[in-house]
């Protein structure tokens, strides 16, 4: 699971007011290179929650992203490369996503997070 | 990529070895899957460079088709872990980068561009087909492409427009869904079901 997907996910447990972002517990992270698409990155920059993205990337072991970012930074190739790398090239293979309010762990195995809720959580 | 080429690649994918009838697991055949994605891309530009979600992905046919047609990021969601494992292997075989999530129908945090799906028809769990449409319309910012039995056409249209607030609900074409003899209750060797390829557009004031 890549961080672009992580940025979309939240905990939907009954009673949780704000289930975003899920905290990442990284046990195994794999890097896979993929071609960069600058236009796509610029489009995604407006959509993602940057703060959650930075925290998530740090949990994955990547510390090269600036804590804050604005769209003018998209003109810099260096920034784009780092953005691309963290967003699309880091894969969480094993670990967990943790609900920020309840602490409930959603396990991640073979890159697939299991977001299925138990009966009492729906 | 040409239609025939896409159809050929999809034909090589592994499908459900032990389909679960309660989940209405039926493989989306390469003929129908390729035409569905080709229409979404060539008529509407809703696939290449977009973020696409495949709801109820099963073994990943539609999501993989989207990736092959240039979707920038594909997320495949299904409730069944065995199907997801097969989908992962299928994507690996074709060297495609896709993310998989095991979940029930889930409302994602932010909008993807396009949702593609071959939802359960609701023969096991009544209303399942429209449950999928309801969530898809919340998750997609541009369009939802979905297959539904032609026999349900009026009901689907009414519900999408009136109850789910879609700004439009159009049948793009009618296709034949070939259902092979998969389950014990299937009597015929193969049956063709008339299905509609729908395009639902969410209400335009969604952020």
C-alpha cells in the first residue's frame, strides 16, 4: 500500500468523530521505482492532506519531505522527486494502520490493509 | 493500446478458483471488461492519468484494465482476502503497480476521479447492486462506470437520480455478460445475461 492510498483512508468505526489520519506502524517497507508524472503530482498536491502525508512518510522511514509545503515548491525538480518518491514509491508491506481515536489496529499484510470492521464496530 | 490487445491481456488473468456464491463472485470477462474501460477512456477520458477505484474488484480484472489504459493510480477494494491475493498476483504478472484494500463498501476520505465496478446484482443480498452505486457516487468526483442487469434499468435510473443525487445516469450501451456454469445451482453450461453499462455522474457540487 502506497502513501497516496493511505492518504485516502480513515477509520469508519462507529462513534469515531475523526478517523483520519490512520497512524502507520511499519514493520516492512519496500521501495519500488516507478516513472514520475509531473502533471499528476501537481494535481495530487491539491488533494492530499500534506501534514498527514509527511507524518506517514516519516513512519515509513523517509525524512526528506518538508513539514510544510505550498504549490510554488512544485516548480522545483528536487521537491517533485521527493514528493514522487514518498507518494508512490514507498510500499507498506507489513505492519498496521491505527485508528487515531480508538487505537484499533487494522493489520497490513502482503501490502493489503484489512479495513473490515467487527460487528460491534459498525 | 488497442482493444484486442487489452482483451487479450485480460483473458490471461487468473480468476476465482472457488467462487463464493454469497458474495456473487463472477469473473468479469475480458470482452466486457475491455469494452467497459475502452468506453470510459476513449469517450470520456476518465481513465488515463486519473485516480481510479475498482469497487468489489474480485480478481482485479477491471482495475487491471484501468492500469493498462494508463490510470495513474488504481485502488482495488474487495471484502474477500482470497480474491485480493489472486488480484495481487495478476497485477504482479503484468508488472502493474496497484494498491489493494480489504474492506466492505467503504467511504474513502477524499474523492477519486473515477469508480469502475461490476457490482453484485443483488440476487443474494437484495439491494447490493444499488448499495454499491450509492457509495461509488460519494467516492467519485468525475464518474462511475458500473454494470447492472438490463431488467433493472428503470429502477436503477430512478434510484440514482432521485435517491443518490446523481446529476446524470445514462446507459452507455447494452452488453452480454456471459456467465459460465460456476455454481451448483447453475443448470445450463453457459448463459448470456443482458447488462447495461451505466455512467453515473455525481452531483457537481461535491468537493
